[in-house]
């Protein structure tokens, strides 16, 4: 017996499916480099600015400190980053890229690869319509007045 | 020291943030009813058609069978659904709503509530542009030719 359940016209569901598919594309791109998407997010921050505090990385990645700390443990074992104590404040550490972490900086282009697939048949004009609409939805979701 | 890391113009990141925010809005709506979003997804399928196979629910919810089975355990304990063996195939079970599960069917409107927040300042015309663009991105992500 085959049953098909029709989908609701739910924006939340559509966004969830899109996010899931975009993550899968990103993971597929990164797999040959043995880097997870979560690791790439941290690396992408450090490629922009080496030496960041754990709290800056937590804010950037949207992760809680405990989860980020476990992720940084794995990245340190993998030889991608090092923790360095802050001079004058021994309880604080900054995160630095290792040479291996720096050498992967060409992977910053991953998001352009994913954008390219998602938007492959979108005209420049359509892309210029779409991004601001998504930004407006995000502002609405987070309870901020739209800037327009 | 306050550091701010600027964001990349990544569609994947934007979709992830949007999906995350939409899920948070849904969970907030459902919390007073003691229903999780994952439970609501299963209930929404059954409100449309009571009595579905586990495999139909797995496809609808995008969950693997093992994860869905644990979810159904919790929903059964909570008195929302029951498992009923299929006549003539004792290894198969169908999922039915209980009276309590049926009585929550007004919560089907949750996705309209979330749509309403996300799209609060969108004109009808803008909404009619946006949904098909998101559907096209999903097709692109899943490797299907756009229908247009």
C-alpha cells in the first residue's frame, strides 16, 4: 500500500527543507577535505580574522559555549586550531589557526558553490529580489521592524 | 574586548537562520499545549488522514524509522496516538489518533500563525513571488530541473 500525504503550504516547513538541503550540499563539498560544516563555520570566521575569543566564535557560529568547546577540542585534535591563553588574563583563551587550518582557506568558497547550486536558474534581478525578502523574514521572525 | 565578525553573504547561512527562527516560533506557539514541533508534524499528517503506516509518517516527517519510532513511543505515552496492528500482517502497524489527539486538531493553524509572523509586512504579490522562488531553490538543491 502506498500512501502519499499532501504537504501543507507552510513557510516553516519549506525553510526547514531548504536549510536541510543546503547543509547537505555543504557537507558533500567539504567531505573530501575531512571538514564538517560546523568546523567550516569556525574556520570561516578565523580565515577572516585569525585570533578570536571563544565568545566571539560562539556568537558567530550560534553555538552555546559548551558545544563550541567540544567542537574546538575536535578541531584542535585534527590540527586545525590552537588555544592560546590571553596575556594578563589566564582564564581566557583565544583561538588561532594552525598552518594546516590556514592552508584550507581556499574552502571559504564553499558557500559560493552552494549559492551557485541553489540559485543556478535565478537571474541577477531575481537574486536581488530574493535576498532582501529573506532578510525581511528573518527580521520579522526576530521581532525587529523591517528597515524598509 | 568586543569583537564582531561580519557575516558572509551565504544563502545556506540565511536559510539556516530562518529555519531556526521559524522552528522557535512554532515551538513557542505549541509550548502551552505541551506538544513539540516534531509531534505536531506527525499529528498534522494524522489530522489530514487518520490511520497512516509508519513508513508514510516517516516519509512525511523526513525522519528515519528508528527516530520516528521513539517519537511515536512518547506520543503514545502522552495519549496522543495508538498503534494498531494491520489485519492480515501482524508485523505492520498503523498509527491512529486518540480522542485527545483528535481534540488538538485546532492546532493545525500553527503554521498559519508562523507564516503570519514571517510574512507580516509582505504584500500578497510579494508572497506570490517568494513561495515559487523558494520551491525552485529546493528543486535546484535536490538536483531536479526547474519546472518553469
